C-alpha cells in the first residue's frame, strides 16, 4: 500500500469513526428531556414510603423544559412555579399553591412536600426514578409511568365490508 493510499484509507476510517460517535451521542438519553415532560408521582419522602393519603390525591410533579414551568399536586392543592436546571443542579422558584381545605393527613403531607421542595438543589434520574437531592442526600423519590407498549393485536375491523371488485 502506498503512503498516499494509506493516508486516504486512514482519513476515511477516522471520518467514519467521528460520524459514528456523533450519531451515538445523539442517541444517548438527555437528562433534561427525561426530567422534563414526565409526570412524576411521589414514592418516598424523607426515606419513608408515601401512599396516597385518605382525603387526598396523588402527589405529582411535571416540569416543562421549554417554559421552565413546574406544575403538579401536593396531595391537597395544585402546585405551580418555575425551575432552572443546569446539569444535575435544580433550583425551584418560590412555589404557589391553591388554597383548598383538605383532610388533616393530606394537609400534613402537603406541608412536608412543600418544605422538601424548598430545600432541594439537585436531582438524579435512574431507571424511571427521579431522586430530588439536598446536597448528596436524597430527600424524595418519584416514579415515572411505565412506557406504553405498542399494541400487538391486529386492528379490529369496523363498518361494513367492502364489496369485492368485479
């Protein structure tokens, strides 16, 4: 192989490698896309498992990356605010809530959720679980719904059958 031919082959190999690496990087999940646009449901708070309390609704959180708007439910009231995400750092603006009266367990849960949200400064997403952090300490975990599986059944026929062509 001549030096000129070798250089061309080497350049072609390097170029193909760069294109392959760039394509693979685009296929990697984006933490911001995972964090944002998902309806997260509270699983643990302060290390304790959280169930939907009597008289309350599920504690949920959704972050919109485009508007940097946060919305959700505290278990008692609706929740709204803004957020800034840089890498794994997460800063929430002062949050607002509606002011409905709820059963005592739901109101206590709401106060604990709001306190935690005021204190967090980071996050981690692993296996459809969002961990909200204060420093390195996990303050709460949230789960994402399982992805919907594509239906494997054949579509059902509806309406009248079409007449056969003559």
